[in-house]
C-alpha cells in the first residue's frame, strides 16, 4: 500500500501546488519569476496569508474553525493588494466568497490562487511567501500532495541583503538571529512534517552560478518539462511584480541571472558584522558548505550579541503566537546605542 501511495503521488505531481519557502532575501523571488516563465506555471506576489495570531486562534487549528464574511474581507484585504495592482478582480472574488460563507481557512487561499492562475491563463499555480516555511505543517495538511522548494543562502549574504531594505532592522545581530531562526526552527517544521520526496532544498549560489542544471532539477522535481525560455524570465518579470518590488528591493530579479551577489558580503559587511553573523550562524554556514572567513569576534562584540540575543528571546516569547516573529525594534536599537556610548563601546 505504501508503494502505491508513492506511485500515486508521482502521478499527481504535475497538478500539485508548489510552495517556495526559505529565509527572506534568499532568492525566492528569483525562483518565482523563473517558474513564472514556464508555460504552465504561475506564482503571484507574496500573499502573506498565514499568521498564527490572525484570527485570535492558532492557525494550526484551521480544520476546527470556519471564517465569516468579516474575516474573509480581512484575508482578501491583507493578501490581495499586490494582485489587485496587477489586474486581479478582487471585488468579484469577494462576492463569490461571501456567497458561500462560512468557509474554511483553506477556501479563500485556494480561490485567490485559482483566480490568479485563470487571469494568467495557466493551469498550475504556486505560492511564494518565504515565511510559509514556518507553516509547512499547516500547508501539508491543507494540500497533502504539495511540493516545497526550499531556498537557502549564505547567511552573511542574507544579512547583507536584509541590511539594505527598510522592512528589516539595520542591525546585523537581529538580522543574523532571523536567519538562524529560519534555518533552524523553520527548517525543523518543514522537515518534520513534509515527506522527503515532497521537498527540495536548493542553494541560491548554485542557482545563480550554474542556472541550467539547477532549473532542470527543479523542473524534474515538480514534474514539468524543462523550458529554455525560463532563462529569459526577466523579459516579462515586471508583469508579475508590484511596482515597488520591481524598482526597489527586488530590482535585480528583473535582470538576467548573475552571480555578482555571491559572497557580496565581503564588500558589504564590515569585519565586525561578519564576525557577528558567523558567531550566530556558524552551524548553518558549516551545514550548507559555505567557507568561514578569518573574522574574529571580540569580547565587546560578544557582549553586544548576548544582550541583543536575550532581548530577542524576550520579544519572541511575548509574540510566541506568531511563529515567524522577528525583531526589527528601531527603538531598542537607539537605546542600545546610548548604552554603548555610556560604556565606551564603539
């Protein structure tokens, strides 16, 4: 019976939902756009559909709850802004969902993605919200045949990328802790709940330095034919991106694949920042085969890391119902700066 189940899963693979997950700033947008260039696949902008605290009850209990018209509106308003900007008729979708309320949490999610696929004229949909890594258990319950593409990236490059966008803290410690959380807690949820044959881990560096084998491996995993046109994703990528993403924080994803960002941390991070990231993410750097630098962490830096780590633990405990909570905390950053000046720490 087990063998039959595996065979059936393979036969259905071409119809399975595709979820792209990983730590933020790991190349998930690039992979999304590459797959969008496939003739059969469409993956919209991030929906950010799942939040542990979103309805006042744990999202993992979705099967025992239904949602009413008011909460349907909340989900659509929260998730569909970028898609409406790109042409999705959200008002029509809203009317259709209202007419069938109350619904399960799964129903609006599927309705949004099916409506997007119909708009793009493609038969197969996927979803790319990096933080879905923390909800892999919920997703595999909702979609037992789902396939997960897990992107990983050198934590130092990930932190360097996080430092330059305004929706993360401009703090190497907090950003490194966020990387480690995704590469430990998030990956643990993925690996404990999703069968090995339904998940594929891909290094960002392999995707950009030798794209064709990586793209072929992805196509083979999801059960689709490789199409050379996927390499030309950038020619139409802006059609699938909200304006701010295409012109600001994901502008590189609108250009041909390049490996120029591999080990860019060597230029974009100070030696102090490199030492901090390596001290926090040492196990993940080793696990995925990234070379360690010669940076060493001083006792003062260790004190800074420990103070912020304790603050991180406190804030995560206070927000424990939010699985993927991360600390941005500019107020704390200013307080710490005053403390450092008083202590004479540069």
